[in-house]
C-alpha cells in the first residue's frame, strides 16, 4: 500500500517539556525537525507540574551541584546511574538560566534573583540541614516552561504535527530506525514520517493504575512502541505512589495538609498511623503511609459503603486555617467531592504518580540495549528523553523537582548528540515496506465489527488488576496472580472491538490503540516487580523487606519477546568525582 | 460535520494535560453539553481554546472568565450532576 510520506532530519514524538526542549536545540542548529503530538503541544502533561524545577543556584541557602548529586543518588536508593546524575546536577543551573532568558517568569527574591523553595529530600553538605533548591514560577512552573518552549519553537520554525497519534516505529532488518507511522486524528489518515533520527518523548504511564494523578493522555505509548520494536524496558517495577489521592478520582492532596496538622482515620475512627509509625505518625515517608492505608482497607477497616478508602481529617483545624493555609486543596475537594474539607474529612487512597522506569538510554539520550559487545550498545538513530526514558537519574525513587530537570537536561543533551549524528549521516536510509505494513496492521486490526470485549471494560479491569496486584503492597503470591491476570486480559483483548468505524476524530480507535500500549507496559511492570525479590525505593516487597545490594543493585530489563528478564549493572562511577557508595537510606 | 463527529472532535479537545480538567470536561461533555443552546455551544468551544492553567483557575472556582457566556458555561460545568 502506498501511503503519503514526509521527510525530516529528526522526528520527535511528544511535545511536553522534553520533546520541546530537544526540538528547540535542533531547530536552532538548522536541522529540519518534526514534532508529533497527540494533543495540542501546550496541553501536554508537563503543564500539570506546579512545584518547580531543581537547580543548585544557592540563591536562598548555600548549595552546590555535588550536594544535589548526593541527594539524588541517595533518593534513588542507589539504583540511579551516577554518571547521568552528575551530568544532570551540573547542567541544572544552566538549563534554568536558559529558561529565564526564554522568558519563563520565575518567582523572585527581593534582590532580583530567582526564588528557591525547600522540597523533601534536599540537603546541604551531603545529608545535613535542609536545602532550598526548587525554582518555581508561582504554582504554574510546568505551564510557564511549556508555553515558553512552544513559542520559541514556533519562532525557530519547528514543524508541528498537532493531534497526530504515533502508532509504531519503523525499522529496517538491520535494526536502524527509519521513522514512524502516525495517524492524523482529525482525518483518520495514516502518514509515514521518515527521519534520520527519532526521539521518543512521550511521557509517563500513570493510566496503568485505577487511581492516579496523571492526565488521560499518559498511556506510555512511546515505551510500548519501544517494546514492540524489540527494545527492552528498564526498571519498570519502580512506580511512585503518593499516599493521599482523592479516593476513586486520584487527584493529589499534598503532604502539606498533614504538615498543617491533618491526620488519617480508618473506618473504626482510629488514628491508625500511630500503629505503623509511632514517632512520625501521619508524616512518615510516602511509601510507609501508602502501605498503611492499603493494609487498613485490605483488612476490612476501610471507610464508606465499599470500605475502599480511609479519611483525611482536617476539620479540627478550623475554617480559618484551612481557608488561609490550604486554599488550593479546599477548592479541589469542593469541586470534585462537593464537600468542604473544613467541615468534613476527605476520602483518600494511594495514587499512582510517576513512572521511574522506561526506555533505557545513556546520558546522551541514545537508546541502549544489550548486544554481543556489552550491556549498553546504542540503537542507531533512536533516542529517548523525559519520563518515557530511563537514563537513569531517578533510580528506584524520584525526588520532587527532579523530573522537570530531567526532561530539560536530557532533552537538550539528546538534541546535541543528534546534531553530531546528522553531520555524519546526511541521507535517509531506504524505507522498509514490511515495517510499514506491520504498523498498518495494528491499525486495521480495529476494523473488525464484532467481538466479545469492549476497550473501556478491559481498561478498567487492567487498571484494577494493576492497583491490586502491583500497587503499594507487593509479595510473591499477589504478583504471581497479577502476572496471570494481565496475561489473561491480554488474551481477551484479541476479542475486543470498537463500534465506531468513522474516520474523522475517531477517539474510540485512539483509545483502543492506547489500551494495547497500556497492556504491554502492564506486563513489563508486573513481571519486573515479581522478579525483583528485595525492597528498594518505591518497590516494596513485604516478603523481602530489606534492600539487597549484593544481588539486586542492578537494573532490570524486560523484553516483550518471551516476557524475558535480563539485568545490567548500575553505573556507580560518576564522571569527575568519587562514587557515593550505598548506605542505608534514612531521613 | 455531523453531530456524532462533532462530539468526537470535542471529546479529543477535552483531553488536557491535567487530570482535574479531563474529569470535569469529559463529565460535562457526556451529561451537560447536549443541553447547551447555540450560543453556549460556541462559548464551550471558546473555553476549550483556552490554556490549561487558565481552565484550572476557572473550573476550580478561583476566578471567573470575563467573557460572560464562557463564565456561564464554567458555572454549568461546576454544577453538581444529578445523581
Ligand atoms: C500532578 C503532577 C505534578 C507534578 N509536579 C512536578 C513538579 O512540580 N516538578 C517536577 O519536576 N515534576 C513534576 N511532575 C512530573 C513531571 O510533570 C513529568 O514527569 C514531566 O512533565 C514529563 O514530561 P515529558 O516531556 O517527559 O512528557 P509529557 O509532558 O507527559 O509529554 C508527553 C508528550 O508526548 C505526546 N504523546 C504521547 N504519546 C503519543 C503518541 N502515541 N503519539 C503522539 N504523541 C504522543 C503527548 O501528546 C505529549 O505532547 C508532576 C507530575 C504530576 C502528575
């Protein structure tokens, strides 16, 4: 079949902060760049980031990149790659100043310097007093970054394909990446985009779980595309959960509520955190609180008619305190639950927040896979950056404010490497029609008009299975059942169909393609979690409660083919400084 | 464009960068949109053209849009749906 084709030097899939930072660098270097995004670029999930971006500017308190590096290595529970972490922390001030020059309106101190707030996990002097490292543009940092980058890209003549859905990567038999098959959502027409280099910047996969903080677009499409192209996914068992999301809806209720004196109650009216963390109680670390809530609900002490959540009580603080110190939370709860938290406790449950794992890359953004010569051979022409990638700077646990930093630093680094690559490879490789046919088959599979399963129904079941079997509470038995259930759902997906076969804005078809992506990633996540028999960072196994550096200080790699696990060492050697050896992570 | 196609188009415009917006807008599209008259329908379209950060301010009730028709639509979206 002959499809319309377009040719560019570089194709970037994803227009969040990661994709746009890379695109700008490339367009300014005179490369011909196409950016494909399934939603209008400034509706990318980066817009949701409110807290800010970390950089050791030392504007408020003394600071330096080496302390930032220490905190990030420790925060990662020693699974982060120390060369990539050093690179990121050293580059941080520069990317923040670049944003400032592009017009991001950072909040300022009286002396005109960028204001910096204190966030969890930030220390001075390698684990000493609290540092203040997070730069913010009021509570709209992500929005401000995304809009500035978009404007700069328009000026630099980046070519945008807005509301185009990427279906699959195109490769030749030697494994070179040739471009991607994309679908114009408005017309339903497929298009082949040929490129000498492709960058995946498709963001995270929060939609894997029933209760999550993510936008609906976060279905991990790029990760699934990589898996189908034969590339393994790294460290997928590490998913960050936040203990207090609005039950059944997922939106985040910040730790600030508990900081102001709010506390959790179970169905028997008991302040149960006293049992799990007698000292820190409701302010214990995120994973401890999340597990406690899960355990209460599982053991029948939940609240509500279905006993499926607990309550976050703050009405004792008084209307004045709630209105003054927690206005954002009050509005969110009123809007979604039609209740006033100053009078009635909030139903909460742990909520999935951030995908630490992803497509394995080195610190130049090159996608790397195990090959005959070593564990990390670059896949020619293919790059990944942002939440879809695993470089890995977050290891087993991401620190607040480090994700915006990650997408900017490695979006930029990938672009710089691509610029060098484009100088060496001046021509497009010949297109491989078999690869196009294969990608088209994914599309035509949804042309069938009958079946036994619906996309919506399967998605809901998948999200529930992942929450129950691969959530905050994990052990051998629960995970084994989880693998079996996801495998069964995957088989049932063969019988799924959609009712709408129109072409124009057929959102049912897009949702079907997203479901397939989620299914692939769910398997990667639950299989990786089953095999990792230790507790580290966000992955906590009640049957293996300790971190085991002897056997498990290594990255997991999940291959789709045969659902095979593979492992590679953590890069513990930084670029210019001494390594930080693993220590027990206490705060 | 037929009515079904128009709903499909709007469904995609309701896909935003924040979960809060996704939930409010899609719920309204399914339960309140059909009751809008021609002018309010246009206002809903104008609303969807606004940036996410502004939508959040409006839909959480922190601010009201100055465009009165858009403000009316915002009020409708914020109204509690019949159980
Ligand atoms: C509520 C919330 C608050 C947060 N706050 C902070 C914070 O304060 N500080 C911080 O550092 N981090 C924060 N994070 C995390 C951070 O926002 C994200 O990790 C980061 O923005 C991801 O950026 P990205 O560029 O990788 O992807 P995204 O911004 O998610 O963009 C992905 C892009 O890929 C496109 N795409 C995806 N699939 C396809 C496809 N199949 N075809 C075409 N296009 C596709 C999308 O359209 C989009 O343009 C927060 C996260 C959440 C959920």
